[in-house]
């Protein structure tokens, strides 16, 4: 089933207008809490800027990703407060310790500022889910709470640490998830598969709303990019995002090695923050003799990624199948389609909820041979690939960020008005 919203069939981007903003938000105060960096995390940034543009006074607490960033800053109308805490992806105990410290500091931030300036809305982004309880005092004073579940935490931890569904930690995380959802007034999540999962675990359907992770058209606009530049005869593949085991970039390297002799000039550029898994990927490339065509480009801002996509021939999302990736809908899909570029994605429930088989080229997750065959097919069938892109873009155009933004602000206004 395609859960795309209706829009005009012609390929144009609706313009934002302040007339579309809920007037009830003007002059209201909002706090945003996220255990991540800002403005680097796109979903919280888009939401916070939308509230500020709608006339709200927005305070945002996050962690400091770089010592070069100031502890306080005003960014696009959002008052940003950064805590000098490190975000490390390693053991479960370190996760617990880091989360606990941030929850404690977020509680005091909201308590202190909430006593001085009463909040109308507190928007909390997971992970962790229980971060929502840092808004206890504002809620007691009348604030309405929005919990934004970017990911289902039990499934993500199962994917990261290889835990079973009945592992004690997983069971505990499900309990925390239920408590957190119950504490919030409104719950947001980015796709249909996630919503179905949360509802199946007890969330009232009318409490859970979808706001998709759609790219900003002013960034992912092929008309705003420099002319595509590439060496003659190259076939450039791109991947960007977190460089971790579940995203399967090592499998992509294996697939490229299988088709190298059949696709002259093939090469891979992958972007993302440095992680230990980068070494694993490059070791796979070394063993297969493809280090000359596999390039790690490091982290990049969204405008740089947009240009890199514009310069590429094909985007690939090589996710391994797991309890998490089976439900996830990668934002990269829409980013490639926004830039009129073909892509190959895994055939998972989270993606097939939105795309029919003739709207997106998909491969069987974990199957390197199938991925290699799809890459070769793209190279050999440019006309058929263009048809895939055209049909896929129709799905993207039904889920544009300006529409998602208006929907999000409607949920914020509706939540605030129920006090």
C-alpha cells in the first residue's frame, strides 16, 4: 500500500507561505530537547526552524559535537544551548551512562528555564525514549509534550548489539517505550511501518502521527547545483549516512568487485562520520583488490551531499536486513529522487509501504549477487532506469517537506491548544 499524500502531478515544489502557518502559535514558547548535535541533525533542525518561523520562541538543548562550536547560539530564530558531552557509539553501559547524564541535565535545563519562562510545548526527540521525562516540571505547569520517535529503540538496539527479542534489555526498552508514549500528549514518527509497530505495542492510533523525513527542496534542488563534473568514462556510485554494520557498505564493496570488469570506470564514494567500521570496509576493499575505486570522503554538510549526488550516476542503500532496517525508511531515497538520480534500495517493509515494484529498483537485502546484478542492470539500461526515476519521483512529490512542515505545525498547534 502506498501511503503517499496527494499533490499536483506536475513536477514543481510548492512555495512556503507564512499564511499557511497556524496563527495560534505566534508568541508561544517551545523547548526542544535532543541528544544529538545541532544544526547537524536534519529532522530536529527542520522542526525547530518551522516552529520559530511560525512565531514561537524556541529554546533548544543539545550536545556539543565539536569544541569549536559555542555553548550558546541563535540559529535561524532558534536559541541553541549546547552541553559539552561526548556522544560515543560503543558499549551498552556507555550508552546508559551518557543518556543518564543528559536526561539529568535536560531536566534541570527545563526546570530552571521553565520557572523563568513558562513553556507551552516541549518537543523531545528520541533516543532515548525516556528523555521525555525530563519535561516533568513543564508538564506539571501546563506544558504539552510532543515525543518524536525517530526510531524504535528496542529494534535499533537489537540491530546494533545482536540481541534477541526476549533479551532483558530489549524487554525493558519496550516498557520504557510504553511509559514514554503514555507520558506524551502527541507522538510523532517518520513512517508508516514505525507507526504500525508502536500501535501494535499499545500506542493509541490517534495519538501517533506521521511526519516524514523529507529533504528540504531548497537544498536538494538540481537546478541550484554546479554543473556535474566527472572524469570521462566513470560510472560513479554514491552512498552517504552513518557508517555502521547494519548499513551494509561492505556488502556494496563486494558487489562492486563482482561487476568491476563489466562496468569500466565504476567507482564508489561513501560519505559519513569516521567510525571503526570504515576500517572494516576498507579492509574488505583491500582483500578484493578494489581500493583504487572505493573512496571514503568523510562527513559532509547537506549542500555538499546534494552536489555529490548531482555528480553521481547511481545512489545505493545497501542495508543489511535486521529487525530495524526492515521497518526503516531511509531519507536518502527521497534525496536521490529529489536530485533526479536513480537508486537501488533494499526490498523491506518500511520502503515497500511507499513504493510499488515499478517505482523503485530494489534488491534482496544481504544478497550481494542480487545487488551486483541490479547495479549492472542500471548501467546497461539507462532508458528503463529513467522511467524508474520518473515514477519514483511521483511518490517523492507527494511527500514534500513544505507539506510535511505544515502537517507538523498543525500537530504542534493542536497539541498546544488542548491545554
